[in-house]
C-alpha cells in the first residue's frame, strides 16, 4: 500500500466545525500545509515531468496573505532535513500563488524520488516555519523504460466463456499467472509497475500488493492504459520469491451496453515490471514475459462487471501465489510486445474500499432465503462470513428495491446479473469476497447456506474512486439533510473510475450529459481535481475525427460512427473542463483541452452556418426525463420537452461562450474575440428565431426559460419577463417542475438569480412528485433516475429504465450549496481566490452550516435565525477574499463580533441592498449579527 494515499482518505476528516472566531488573537505567521503534487498526496510513479505543486494556508489573524514562497526539493529526505534543495531551490518568490506551481528544478528522470517542502511569507514579510515534508516519485517516463511484455492466460478460456458460462454468467474465468525468481543479495528497495488490459490483482509472495480495486481502471484502452506503481520492498525477501496475478475481463473484454462483449479485445493481458535495487547499488528487473505460467482452472469461474462472480473454492490452488508452488502443469503464458497505446500514470485517486456497512435488518421472505437490508443504497460488494456445506453453492443476489412481498426487485437491473456465487470446498466456516465486479444495491438475498445466517454474516464493502470528500452540509430540516446525504451517496456510487450514470443495470457508462449537469454539485461534495483531469483526457481520447465529442466517455465503440455529438451530452466536453478550471484554477488542464473544445464548437458551426443547431445533432436526448416522461393519471403528457432546436442552439451558444472564456483565460486574445463574437451572433439568431418580444420562448417550457436565462441568451430587458414566464409555467404545473435532467437545477438557480428564491424554496420542499422530497419520503437513500421511479398505489416505472441511483436530478445539490449554505465561486477569480457568501434563508429552515475544503483551504458559512436576529459566521481562508451578503431588515444595524460591522477589522465597503447588507472581507473568521424578520428573507 502507498502510505501517502491512506492519508488522503484520512484527510476526509475535518477539523472541528467552525471554531469560535478570534479576531483579537495574537498575530501569527501563515502556516502552509496540505502539500499536494498534481492534486495528490505523495503520489508515486507519476509521469508528469514538471508536476504542479500546491498547499493551503492557515492563519490566526484576519486579512492574512501570502506575499512570497520558497520551495526546496531534494533527492533525499536527509538533504531536505538539512534544508538542501539539491534538485530545486526556488529561492524566495514574491507571489501569492499557492497552487499550480510547476516544478522548475533539475530535470527529473524515470524513477526519481523527490522530497519537498515549502515556507511562505505573510503580509508583514515574516517567514513561516517550513511545512512538513512531502514526496513524489517519478514512474516510467519513456517507452524504452519498459522491458516487460503483455502476457495473457490460456486462450481456450476465452472461447469456453464465449460459448456460455454456468448459471447465466457471460464472463470469463479469471486467469492466474505466476513466476518465481531469486533475490540473491541484500536489497534496499523494490518497486512494482503493473497494469492490465482488463482488471488485475497483483500478488507477491502470497500477499496482495496494495489496496486498489478494479485496477488499472477504465480508459479509452485503444489510446492509453494506466499503470500503478507500488513500493513492494516490504513484501520481497532474499531467496525464492513469487510474483503472481489474477486477471479478469473488466471493461476491456467484458460485456458493455450497446457494444456487447470484447469491446477492446478478446482476452485480458497483464503487465509487470518489478525493479529491485540492491544494497550494493546494482539493480535487477523482473518482467512479465513468456517465462510466466498461467491457468484458467482456478476458483474464479466467471467474473464480470455486470454479472458478478462465480467462485468455486473446490478449484482453489493453495500456494499458487507463493514460492515453491508446482506450476509445471500450467501453460506457458503468451506474450505480446507493447504496442502503440500509451502507458500512463493513474492520476486519479484509486478505487478503494472507503467504508463498511452493517445490515440493519434481516428477513426470510421464503424458507431458507434471507434478505439483508443495509438501510442504504450503495455500491461495492459484500464480504460473506458464514457456514457452508462442501459443494453446496451459496448465492448472493443484489437489488436496490424490494417487491411488496419482501423479495428482491431485480427487473430494473435489465441484463445485469449482480449475482455472486460461492461454492465451499469443505463443510464449515468460510469467508468470501469477490474481485472483478461491483454491484449497486441496498438489499442482498442470501441462499444456499448450511444453516441460517447471523445478521452479521454480511458486511457491505463500499468502494469507489477515493477522491476526498470536500463538503459538509447540515441544516435544521432533517429531510433536506437526508436529501443532501442521498446526493452524496449517489455520487459515491457513480464515481467508479469514470463519472457514471448508474451503478446497477447493464449500463454504468460515463454519460456526459449527466456529469455535466451534476458537475458543480460533485465538486462541492468531493475534491475532483485529479478525477476530472483524468476524465478530460478520456473525453479527448474519444473525440471523433470531425470534432464531435462522445456522448459518453470512455466510448467503447467508434465515436466516428455514433453516440457522439448530442447536444448537452457532447457539450460536457467543454463544460466539465471549464467547471474544473473554475474550481481548481487549473490552467494547464485548460491549455491541454482548449483545442478539443474549439474543434467541437467548430463542428457545430460548420454544420450550421445559420447558427441554429438543426443539423449534425446525431442524437436528441433533449431534456432527458422531463415531465413528459411521467406516467401518472392527470399529469400533462406534453409541455415539458424543450423544442429540439431551442435546446440544441442554447447549448451551442453556451459552449461557444465558454470557449471564448477559455481563450481569454489562456491569453489567446484573437480566439477569445472570435468566439465572443460568434457567441453574440448565436445569441442574436436564438432571439430572432425563438424569442418573442414579450419574452416568450418557443415551446413555452420551463426548461427553455431555464436554459436561456442560465446561458445569458436574452437581452437584459427580457430577463425579468422570461423569469415571469418560467414562474407562470411552474404555477400552471401546480407549483411543480416539468424539467428534465438538463434544466432542473438550472431552473432552480435562475429562479433565485431572478429574485424568485421563494419559488425555488417551494420546489425544493415540495413533497408531492415530481420532487426530491417525494423520493426521500418514499424511503430513497439515493437519488432516483425518474421523478416517478416508484409511486405508491401505481408501483414501479418502466423497468427498462428505472435506476434508483442516478445523480442527474441530484444536481439540485448545487442550489443547496449556493443558496442554503451560501457558498459561490467567483467565475472571474478561479479556484476560490474570491467568492461570495450569500445564504438565502427560506423554506422554514432556521439554521444551516456549510463547510467546503477548497483548493485554497477551508471555507465555511454557518447561519442561524435566533428570534429577531440572524447570526452568520463566515470563515475565509488566508490569501482569499469574499463578498458577504448578510440578509437583514436593517443593514445599518449589522454588527461583527459585537461591534458595528463598518468598524470591524477586515470588513470593507459595507453597503445596504434591498433586504441585505453586503461587504467585502479579507481572510479570517467573522461573526455577523443582524436584525432579521420574515420580510428580510424571501417568504416560503
Ligand atoms: C442514461 C442516462 C443518459 C441517457 C442518454 C440513459 O440510459 O442512464 O442517464 O444520459 O441514457 O440519454
């Protein structure tokens, strides 16, 4: 295991929430901490030659700023301890920059190890102490560094499984590969670089290497495959050693929706390069090649992402991964030269088990068939500890919901089995956990045991891409807290190497439209800087030759032929990287991505010179799952769906606008000007074609108004009228939404922006469907795909598309973060350099707390209505500034830490607005109090 990465998970734990403000505490120098390299804690094996470094700052006083920094990087920890920067001494750099600082020391070669630390100067030019040291190591930078070959298991395994595996599984048995080698001298270090086309588990001397699951994860395998680097020094020994791997089909050779089996190749392959450094300074490299031996006759008889795993313990081969095992009956592995696909470092956080869940209930709806309820819809698998009978198969089936009779509801899994089977070798106790699959489930049905299980027989092992959780939200309304928890659980479930639509049915794709809508909510919940960098690469890899972005990434088919270029879905190729830039100020990502984004906009423009996007749309998913999809007597069958050309042209305009902004951020003035002009022209065409003088937009749909307002497509003067039409339409739907996954959160945000936060609050707190609290009231613990996924009395929606763990409608989390917690990034100062704190109390909520671990440190907003007063506590990290909007009936009477706010240290430009006082603050902790009456807050 990589020690540093366990710290990343530990860093999820936050320091105590909103400690008391200390405006008069003695001044102290700034303290740098949370050192990151390429957004990761102590990353190993990176392939970035000028990695970017960052840190966050803490300070006990207000208005603190970094005025300079000095970075030391050394090739040894001892050197760093002596303050020797033999690799890099940046010298004192006069700068307030704390992130995106590119290493500029001695050129780094493959396998380099770099220890580094930083000290900063505060606004009085006083130096901080040195930070704690951090490390990164460089992996294999060049193709010539790789001596290993891809190796595959027995060929027959492919054909046998293709002909049909037992019990409905349509997946391959896992291959087992092994080799042994001698280490004949004392060694000081051993690093394993490994990967697979498929999924692998690396083992050394009988031990599992690392904790990563489903490695090397999903990429556009034709273009690039990720490798993992593990320090295996502790597992190696002098004398005989054994290296071994389990190899599953995964996304590479397994079944994938639409494309079927073998999307990338028919047989998984494995790759290992184990580099041993001896005490005497010499080295030896052990590689996967045709001297390895393999078998497909081990215990994992089938293992597929959708299927689950069939494990027959009678076929276990004890000691197969340890020295001394007799493998002469195994076949020689077939080897293959490395080909044109790139081997790259895995830059996103690995998939890891992040928590365990215990069942809350066990029932026996049929004799001998037990149903466990985990109380939470989640993703991962179960560890089973039970008593079995030799040869008698135990079956675990997984589902999100139950039928009325207490049995599992599995119709919505479509072609995904989600079944694990374990066949014991002996009578008695056993422990089983699968390998190369994952399930979306709340309920597990267990059958085939020798005796009734204890409730503790199952432990839910929850895993996903282990990005650190960045946000914490809590308010006085328990159902809204449940909603935010549901959103977060849905995010956990769908962050599996790629940002997926769902975790349970035979789909689980990185549908671009879904993550595009959810992206800002996702960023509030988790630190996705590394994850989105990887995803942006996935998107670029699968861009069609003519510029179309794929509808899902990775795209396992051919994006030139289809499933690419859909309005709102393909546009994620512009919107998601822009979102990452907004929140993480990542200009390198923007620079790498710009050309791809520009080509996409150019594709749409080329096909539609009249600027109305009518041609080359390929797919019209439109405002997917809008009100017209609802199946309920009396519900209008029409009126929710935005006319296709209105919908598409709005996204064309928006992507063009963002490309202009990207160009501006990158200093590409000519392109910024050109795309800025094009945006204005599309906007004009949109208005000419679709907008009436009274602000009505063709189709008169809620979604249409939401898009036009959100993407700034209307003349200023028409905005209030369009907003009125939006509200009027909501009223016609009896104060309900008719919007789909692309416009729901945008409608909510625009209602608040156009001074109708009360309408947004009403929609948020509606308990009749379509609404979020309808889901919560009906027992949802994650966000449903459809507003009416289940309706009492009517039952389930169409099983062909009815996930209970889809994050798109959870994009309302962004509204909750912005308007309840009050935290808003500032588009003009990316990476939370400046932000706005502006809570809008409403909906009967009397207090709320939001805390967000930004790329520049901890931001917090905590408010409470206490009788006739509003108390607002705000934390602004050093080196940043904020605009604070304090809702109040009497702006002149606002105090901060007991004094008139205008006199408070760090508070500037206090202004009275309608129903609020607005001021600018520097860093620090502030405690505002203001007279508050219902009138100073939007009515419910
Ligand atoms: C997915 C959606 C996705 C859509 C494309 C569905 O099957 O689950 O979330 O965006 O297809 O229309």
